[in-house]
C-alpha cells in the first residue's frame, strides 16, 4: 500500500512540475521560441568551424564486439609473429594493402585457360599494370618487393602474362592446388577458380594437372603509404569501365568494403528532403480540420521543425565532441523525426478534448497535463531503449544508439520548451478565432451545419473505434481473438527459432555493389581452397630436443589438418624431422642445428614461424593450414573442430582463422541480443509500473511488449534477415517503440470506471493510427534504397507499427477487459476528479 502511494506521489510530483513549467511557457513563450533555435545554431557553428569526423578505417572490427576469444588470439598472434610475408602471414588482413581482379569466362566452355581466354587475362593484367596517377604512382612503384631481387611480390602467372606468348608460358604453371619443383612450391589454390583436374594424373603431393578453369584471380600486394592509397583510388575509378568480350570482370581492394559501406549512408542523403516534405505535408494535413478555426497546420509544421532541429543539434554536438561517427548514423534522422511527430498528435488531441469556457492559460495547462505522463513515457522509453544499446559490446551498435539517444534527449527538451511555446501561440490563435494560416486575419464565424455536426460525431476514427468495440466485446469474439493470438505467437516463435545467425559480409554493402558480387563469386568459384589458418603453440614448458615432443607436435599438426575443413600447409618441424629422423639433441646441438636449418633455402621462410626469447629459447611456434570448403555454413564447424583438437592436445596454444572472428561474433551477438532485450523489457516494465502502478495491468504490459518483440523477430526471420548487429540494433529499438502502443492503451484503460473497453478504444484508435502512420511514412521512402542495412531498419519499423496496432487495438484491450479487475482503477489527474462524470475519457495517448 505504501509502495503504491509512493508511486502515486512521484507521478503527482512530476505532473505538478509539468504544470509549473507549462505555466511559465504559456505566459512567456517568446524566450522559449528563440533560445532553442539559437542553441542549435550555436552548436552547428562550433561544429562547422572545427569540423572533423572521427571515423575508423577498421571496417570489419566496428562490427565485432570489443572482446572475444578470436580477437584476443589475433592480438597475441600479431604480437608474437608480426607479419613479414604478406602472402604467408594472411592474418595481417587488417593492415595489408592490395587489389585483385577476377576474370570469369562466360562462354559455354567455361575455360579461361583457352588461348583466347589467356589473351584476355593478359590484356587485363597489362591494363592494371599500366594504371598510373598524375603523381606517377603505379603498381611497379608501390608493389611489395622481395628482399633479394627487389622484384614485385606477385604470383608467377602475372609474369607469364607479360610474355609475348602468354599461352605457352602459362602452361608450365597449370597444376592444382599447387605446383612443386623439388623444394620450391607455387600456390595455385587462390589463383584458379572453378577448376577441373585430371584425377588420374595426381602426384604424391596431391596435385593434378588442370584440365579447365572457369576463372583466374590476379592479386597485387602493395606497400603501405599515401602513394598506394592514391593508386588504389585510381584503380577503383578505372576498373569499372574495363570490358572484355565473353568475360565477367570482378574486382576488390583493401579499402573496397569500407568505401562501399560508406555508400549506404550516401544512398540515404537524397531521400532526406523528400521524407521531410512528405512528413510535413502529412502532419499539416493531419492537424487540419473542416472547421477553419480549429485547423492547426502550423502545429504539424513546427512538430517537424522541432524534431529536425533536435536531430541537427544532437548530431552536431556529438561530432563537435569527437564522438565516433559511422555511415550507419545516416539512418538515425529518419527514425527520430518519425518518433518526434508522434508527441504532437498527443498534445493536439488533449487540447481539443479540453472544455471551452475556462481561461485560455488554464485550458492549455490542463491539456498538457493530461498528456504529460504519456509524453514523458514516450520519450523515456524510446531514449532508454537506445541508451541500453549505447553500452553494447559492439562498436557500431554503441555509436548508432548513442546518436539516437542523444537526439531523443534533445527532442524532449525542445518539446517541453520550443514546441510548447509554439503550440501555446497556435492555441491562442484558435481561441481568438483567427485564420489558421493568415493569423492576423479574423476567421469567419463558424456555422456548424448538419453535415459538419455529422462529420464531427462520426469521423473515421470514431467509426473504427465503434466497429472494434462491437467486434471485440462479445465473448465468442474474444475466443476468436485468443485463437488468432495463439496462431500468431506460434508462427512467430517458429520463424524466430529459425533466424539465421551471423554477419554476412556481402550484406554490408549496397545490393548493387561490386564488393557483394565479388564475395559471392569467391564463394562460388574459389570454395575448394581458401587462405591460410594458423595454430600457435606456446613452448615455454616443452623441450623440442625430445623426439617424443616433436612426434606429438607432428601428430597435432596432422590432426588439425585432418578434417574436411582444413588441410596441412606448412610447418617447419615437418622438413626438420625429415632431415633428422627423430634424433635426440643436446641443448647446444639442437640450437645449432635449428639455426643452420633455418639459414638455408627453402627453409628461410620458416624464420617467422618460430619465436625466440632473448636467451635463445623457443617461446612459441606457428603451424599453417589451408582452409577448405569456404562459405559461412562451414566456418562454425571448422572453428569447433580445430579448437576441440587443440584443447584435447597436451600443448598450450590456440588456432586462428579470420572466419573465427565471424563465428565468435555470432555467439556474442546472440548473447548480447538476449541480454539487451531482457534488460530493455525489464527497464521498460519498471518505468511502466511507476506510471501505471497496478499489478495485473503491469503484467499485461510486460506480456504485450514481449509478444510484440517475438513477432518482430519472427517477421525478420520470415524475410530472410540474419541475426547480426544490424538486426540487433533494430530489435533493441523495437522494444522502445512497442512500449508506446501497449502502455498508453493500458493507461487509458485503467483510468476508466465504466465501459472501459469502449472508452479506451474511442480514445486510443485515432492517436495510435496517426502515430503509426506518421512513423511508417517517415521511413517508407527508404524502401526504395537497395541496401540490406536500410531494408532491415525499414522492415523493423513496419513490423513494429503493424504489430503495435494489432496489440494496442485488439489483443491488449481484450486481455485487459478480460482479466483486469474493476478495482484496478487510477485517476489520471486530480484536478479533473470533480468532472469525472461529465468526461468520457481522461487524457490522451
């Protein structure tokens, strides 16, 4: 009892503060109209004069959590074995510079190794080699050089294509997956794609002659520097215009994914003015009426202006404070502006529901107080849902949600100052019966004809409300609603359990991106063999002088490479054991023999595979494996197998592959989604209990929020959306959005004493439909943007709006009217208790 009283006291205190603030704004509106725009202009000016976007170049890492096992392994691998050979140390992917082209044969023969195909390859290679910037930057001047002869580090096929008769020079290289001359090996696995071999001619090393190859990939590894960046930009500008008959040309570079992800934001910019225009027209139209004096088009306009001003001010402030920025942030204005227009409908409806005859000032204060709890609840729940995301482990989620939360904070502050002041003037204009557009002109006296009276009593919202009440009130109808809800819940859970997991890199770029096409071709043409994966073994507590230890290491090497997902590639101990045949060494003898072994060709490459301490002892060693069966469906089984083998061995260490980052990200995403959604629902529930302190009603709110979000997840799964950090943001966002519908419905149900279902529906139908429509319109134009990231946000908003309407007007009212006792009643605002019998409703959404 004491707790409920304290909750009522806190709500009453908040309403009293609103009354005081509203009184100040109504009496002196001019300062509140001037100060927020001046503040916004000041923030924008500061930002422009010291403009600097804090962006990151680590494209993949912004979509990864701050800490996970594979990231820790990568950092240790980079610390113990700094990359020195870009072709072998492929874990340096985050820092290396490269471009590559793929030429695919489109002829029925599907063989790029025909004479004509080889000439096409040669022309493409010479085109790339011939690209030169104004400053003289080219492949030759920026390529990664060999230490010995200062030649560019390229596959031998590139040199063969420079020959006058490349069709003959290239024949000596056609073995798959590698070509061996004694101790010298050439890796062909990443060069030839869609390969058909002569299986009867396989050699003892598992290599076969190539019968045909559908595609060839030519890679150019470059040094790090400004000249390289300039040349890559030239390459990306020139290569789209290069054409070859009967060929598909694909390409990518070390900066391609980052640039294409930025294009997601660039695609949104042209739609911003059109979305603003559509929303302004809609809001002005929704605020207008057949009654000239009661039309309030300027309220619709300034609601959009208020939301836009808040978005600009918040974004500018964060940029000025050097908070990180991502192209993903460009989606934020569409969401925030759509949210901002909802509160306008609440306030306008409350004004129209107040009684005439009272003084103008008190009438407006009464209207605002009626909607104060709902206004505060809307902003608080939306803001907190994003605030929970702003402490996420994922950098991209954290950045996006921080921009959204800051925008909602500014929007609330401007709502209770700037927009209240503007609306008080608009309401004063209505009281004085002036023209809604030309405010200085008196409007003609209103003449309510029979048609106007009929339209006033039977508008569309009232008709829908009456129809809903007649449909939902009978008990047989409630059983039908229950059956529909169970079918909906079962279907949603079924699809939600099948939600595909993990980040697909192809989806980070726009649909028509060359990066997406190249990644798709990579999985299609080069799936048999991928790059290298690595095993690191810590050697502090083992002695390699012992042949048993070396034997166990060789068994571990064979076991790690003994699955369908990986095969042995290189391990320095393998040729070492072939040379010494399990010999037992003394300390000094082992050290001498090892250093002699590493000083000769072809073992020179192994020098970066062993880490020595300052005392000359082996600290760690590295094994290399070839990735097999490329594709996201095989990444998790590969990680699980190799990690289990390493864990079951007697050695301390780990295995690492770039795909393990995505595998770990999948598990972390699932964990974070569950934690964030549960935290958001519990937080929303606590807030709702404070605003609606009734136990059964609070349980209904929690159940409805959970139901909406299960439906959203199921709908996302049904539209082939993956559970990645993009959908993670939208799921967390949907929690806050869903609260707006279910809590306001519950609030306006429990403040009724009689005919609760009918009165609740009459109050809620119009604002729910208006706010849902404004939110949907705000993002509807984005459905024309061909981007998975944008499409996921648009779909989520539509799903939340649709399910919010379904729950707010059908499922939840029926549930409340069925199980909430009449004793669960609360007074919306004490001032109106004496008018309770005269009013059909208290407050508004």
